C-alpha cells in the first residue's frame, strides 16, 4: 500500500511518524539533561534512522521528474550507508569500546563512505548502467560491514570478559544483536531487499534498542530518587516530592557552605579509590575524552579505560552518568 502516489509504503510511513515523535521528545529531554551523553548518541540513532527511512521510502522512483534517477539511487543507498556507518561510532562512544576508535573515526569513511562515493558515480559515468554501478559500489562497503560486525562483537567480549554476568554485558549484547540488520545494510543492499522487509528488519531492531534504553533510563532515575529519599529519611521528610527533595538538598548544601565541587571531592575521598583513579575521575567530570585524559596523564587510552572500569566496579555503577551522580550526591551519616 503506497502513500499519496509516491513509492513510500504505509509501513515505512508509520515508522517515520513514530520515530519523529520519539525524536522530538528525546531532543527536549536531552536539552534538560545535557550531561546525559548516552541519550545524545541515542538521538543520533533516531536521526539517521529517520533519514534512511525517508530516503528509502521515496527513492528511487522513476515517476519523479527530479532529481535524476542516478541521484535518487545515490541518496537512497547513501542514507543506508550513513545509517550503517554510525553504529561503530555509537558503540565506541555510548559503550566506551575503545578498540573501535580507529574504525569509528577513520575506517568507516575510508571503507564504507568513500568507496561508494567514488566507485558508484565513476562506474555509472563509464558505462551508464545504474545496476552495475551499484553492484561495484557495494562490494567494499558490504565486505567491511561484515568485518565491523565481527570487530564490535570482539570488542564487547574483550571489555566484559572479566565479568560475563555484568548486566551491562547483556545490555550491550542485546543492542548489538538488534543493530546487526542495520550494520549489514550495505551488504543487504547488494541484493536489493524490498522496502517493507528492509524497514521491518531495521525498525524492529530500533524498537528493541528503545525498550532497552527506556529500561535503563528508568533504572537510573530510580537510583537517583533512592538517593534523594535517603537524604529525606535522614531528615525525617520521607513524604516530600522529588522536586521538594532536590530543593531541600540544595538548601542544606547552601546552609553548610559546601560547594558542589567540594562535595564531589569529599565523596571522592571516601570511596576507596587510588590516587590515579581519583585523577582520572576528576578529568571525566570535566568532560574530557579518554584520549585527552591519556595524553595529559602520559598513559595509554587503554590504561585510562581499565582504570575507569575499576572505578565502576568499586562504586557499583556502569557508566559515566551513574558515576558522577554517585559522587555528586551528598551522603549523610
């Protein structure tokens, strides 16, 4: 069933509408919580998925007077490549898989985006056959996409090999399985999968990621609220709302004359971290990347990642947001 005389199927349109609603909601939520970088990377997933659905829904359509058919093919497949190309970066940043850094920043442009951008138009200009040009343009990206799937899986195992029971391991593995169809788009495009099966493959995976993301957000929100309740309980005010609890905490801190930075340092000194771990946590709080921290401390990026993992284990947290929340909440008694 097509929409309004276009080549877009109703299934694709439904997914686009749902994802646009979610995109707007997440943008507003992130603007209110700019420290939540994991949400920002998730918004990136939404953005590229919406672009990909719109492009593959409308193009290629020979009935459209413009743009030309070759440009339509370039847009349709190009958006699919951008979608697949984002995943190494997403895993590298959102799950801090340092082993993917080179592929996320350099490998994807070199072996997915650049080959198609050069070979597809070059081959088309040479013989004028779009199908042949697509086939040639897909070879390198499709092969590299499969290599990326393997590398992401290996990076996940390497990071969590010490504790395979870590809930974070199951979360990132579930996300990995959900994005396999997405990361394989350059490979699947080689076989010209129809719009509806392709939309179902990619968007069902997105639903899985969304469920996991919402579940994680709820867990973090509950942890934050539990800390506020602990503060209220110490002062005999268990019935206060979350907003009242936050205001009470701020008033209490102002009354004691302790700044957020002082509170952070006091908590940092009570959780059993080494001097090196404390230095790295301070750098993390300032928003620096692992590479920048490594450069400033004259150690390797891998060493920084290992120190951070040790800190996570000591404090019972699984990411930067939880770490900073743990150290920036005033602990009473």
